[in-house]
C-alpha cells in the first residue's frame, strides 16, 4: 500500500468525482448500538477550527491509516452561511457503524419565520420538513451511496464507505432527532451519518472532503435557509400538522374517539406501500349524514366528517368493502400525516391501541382472568406467564396490557383476531361446557361502564356483537352508512344468547424489573424486531449464542424503524433505573417522562439522529414482549 498515498486526491477525483453512482453499495446502515449512545463518543473534542482547516486536515490525513480520521473530532466553523460542523463520532474502521456529524445553524441565519418556534408542534413540523428536504436531496443526488456502489470491485483494497445519510421519514410527521431546534430556539441542527471512505485501510481524504465540505454544505444550504426552500410548501406543512393536532385535541371534549374527514383518501397504493392510492381510483371518504360533525381547526377553518362516539362501535359490511382499510386509517390517526397523504384529517384518541391475536408471543405475569379462567392443569390466569401464547391468550394479554398502559380505546379487526376471544355462539355454549374463555363481546359493555374504555371493532360475520353496539356503521363499496337502527331491529328479532358480564374484572398492575444483565445492549435492527445480544462470557461453550429478542411485529401502530431504535434506547435507560428494585409499569414509564416530547417518548439528549418518537403505549408493549423480564404481579 505504501507509496500510493500521494496524489490520491487527483486520482480519485478523476475516477469517482462528480455525481454518485447508482445501485446499493456495501454500506451497512443498520448498525446501531444503543450502548454507544449515552456516552459522548470518542476523545474529548478539539478546539473549534475554521472551515479552511477542514480541507487542510483531510489533506493531511489522506492516505494515512484509517484511525487518522479521528483528527476530525470537534467542530469546524463555516461562514456564508454560518453554521458549525460538529463531528461527534468517528467510526473505528471502514466496516464499523457509521460516523455521526451534525450541522448546527444559528436560528437568525436560517431566516425561518419566528412563529415556527412558537409551539412544540410547530417545531416538530418544521424539523420534519427540513429532514424531508435533506432526505430527498440525498436520494436524488445519490449521496446515500458510496463510490463503490454498483458492485465494482469492493475487494480488500477497493474504496469503502462514502455513503451519507439522514434518517428518512415516512408518511407520519413525528418528533425526530434527525433535525432539532435547541430549547431556547437559538439554533437548529441536522444530524447525519456517514461512512467515512477508505481504500483498504487507508483514508480517502479527497472523497471525505467531497462528503463533508461539498455535499454537506449543499444540504445545509438547501434545507436550512428559508430563502432556498419552497416557502409556501413549508407553511402548508406546518399549518396542516398544527391543524391535525388541534383536531385530535378536540375529540375528547366532543365525546368522540375518532374523526374521519369527508374527502379523506384511506386506501394505500398497495399492501407494501404507505403512499396513498391514486386519487383517480380511490373513493374518497364521505360520512353518513347521521354521523356528521364539524370541528374547528387551528387555522380558523372548519372540517366536516364522521365522528365516532365513545362507547362500542361496530364497523361491518361485506368482504372487500373497505372495513379493514377504515380501521387501519383510524389506528394511525394517533399520528399526524404529511400533506397529500390523504389521512391528514383523520384523528383518533391518542391513547388508542390496535389489539390483535399474536400467537407465539411471550407473556409475563399478566392478569388475563377477565377473559380466561380454568386453563388446563389449573394454571393461574391472574398471573399468566408463557413463552408461547395461543391466539386467545395472546389477545387477552394484549387487551389487558393496553389497559395497563392507559389505553382508552381498543381497536379490533376480526381479520386479525382470535375468534374465540371475540365471541362464542349459542351452539358452542351448549356443546363445550368447560370452556375457559369469556369472550370480549360479553365484557365490552362492562369495560366501558366501569373503566370508560371504548371499543371500535370490525366485524363481518359475528352477529352477536350487534347486541352490544352503540353505533353500527356498514361499509358498502367503500362508503360508510349508519345502520344502528336496522341493527337494533335485527337484535329484537334474533336476540343474542351470550350472557353479558356485569363486571369486567380487574385491570392488571404489574411491577417490573428490566434487567439486561447477561445481555449486551439492545440492538434495534429492524422495525419489527429488537435483538438482545447475549454477552459472550465464554464464547466457546456459551450455548446461548442465539439472540434473545423482542418481537415487535404484532405492534401495528409502530410505523418507522426509528421508533424501534427509540424503544431500544429507552429500554436501556429503564434497565439502568430499575436495577435495584422493581417498579410499577406506570412508574417505570414515568421515569422516562424526563425525555417525553409532546406525548412521544424521545430521548433528545443523545447525539443520534435516527431516533423517532414513540408513545408510551408502544414502549409498554415492547417491555411486555421482552422475554425473561422479571415481573412481580
Ligand atoms: P374488507 O376489510 O372490508 O374486506 P379492505 O379494507 O381490506 O376490505 O379493502 C379491500 C380492498 O379495497 C383493498 O385492496 C383496498 O385497497 C381497497 N379499498 C379500500 N378502501 C377503498 C376506497 N375508499 N377506494 C378504493 N379502494 C379501496
Ligand atoms: Mg378486512
């Protein structure tokens, strides 16, 4: 390798300079160790340097051993526009999880209107917007792909890294650490990851310069300067998000648990896409006249649509008529959406939890006795623990855990439920005498009467539910109709044989102790799974090489992988806080409220840019699914 360092800049400029290449490089962007996050990474930061020094530093380390990148730690001041590049983490080698840098700009330099600082929700909306600009520039200019993308010779001595990224948002506007405004409103910052480029084990200074001194500056200019952004679009984004929040806040005073605006587009482009269905094909939502309500938005306008009242609401109709699509839109009505999503003016009780059957999940010390008693072998259902729950026991546990985490609205779809937990008809009651299950249909009314917990349930085939419903909505060709009166007439004619329970039973109140001892930090790898790596004390004969894990795939209201990362990060904090003694789930979640950010748990004190806000309900759900958690019920 020696002797190749000199002149490398010119060589690589010729070979790789200019725009990026297509295709996916070898860049590993899933590496994420929450454990690194709490400590400020790397050596103490150097003094603040001027911008020219960045070029000099990169020149001086070009061709050196990879570790020479550590010289970049610290801050560089850019002028015109003025911002600070802060190099917070420098990866140890080209294959390690990527380096982290921030661009911090004084607020007055941005030119953004000061009213965007006025409330948390406006700040969140603005930060979400600038993150989206960055993500789209990065994509369109292929900055997210290293020079080696396209597969050409990624061998030992070929160039590695070079990819540059920001945590890209989906359809929801959420608090995120990719862009943040300081609490006093003095600065706004962008947080990027980059895998610093190398050839073999040596620094590619020229390419690093392209990333940090060219690409990054361009991103800052395009996204943080008000004069460069689409100002009307930004204003629409902020106003829309604020309207959505205000709409959600009006539900409770209006005695509603959900609202779906007329004109909303509910269906998605495909089962694999969260983007809206083409408005030319989709049938827009139109409320039945009986259920229509008008609500006032933050910008002074008003919106009309279907109000779902507290109590028990049935959504029924023929197969393929849009029932599940409506429920899915409602379950994501806990979040604000980007303008153009089609679901902007669908708002749901912010505590609502989608409940489903999740057989195979781990359950720890949950009181499922309202639904299930007398299991075979005399198992205690007041304190039910299993490594492998059945459909009905998992669903009972999901309901009880949701209530424990403060849920006031259950959202249920027959399609993803255990039928025997929803209902048991007269014939089955006659045939099976020692059935341990009391179905939800017998409990739903008591649940509302005793604990004011509402239920919205999608039912196509289980008519017993008609007799407990306060409102019945039928979907016909994607249009809702209010058919409560018809349903009541049917119930008169065919009364249900299921006896109603007057008492719901008790809500669970667990105390938990989260111990991560024996495990390495949670590693959030995917949206649907947090893996917990066992600490290999004796790697040779350690039988537990298999990863423990928390399966999040049953939690339908998680929408971004950044939310799973937040869960993993918070888990570690909880683990630290409760090492000595167990605390009730509620207190445990309270412990984290120091990092609560507008109803969303989000640790904002870390330098990571890829965390996304998550509700306490999802955090609790993840905790509850952790295998081997210690719980005193
Ligand atoms: P159900 O639960 O009643 O069986 P789904 O909600 O699964 O029906 O919807 C069936 C199909 O109809 C889905 O492919 C969905 O994308 C489509 N769909 C749902 N709502 C609409 C709508 N408003 N306009 C057009 N297509 C829709
Ligand atoms: Mg369905």
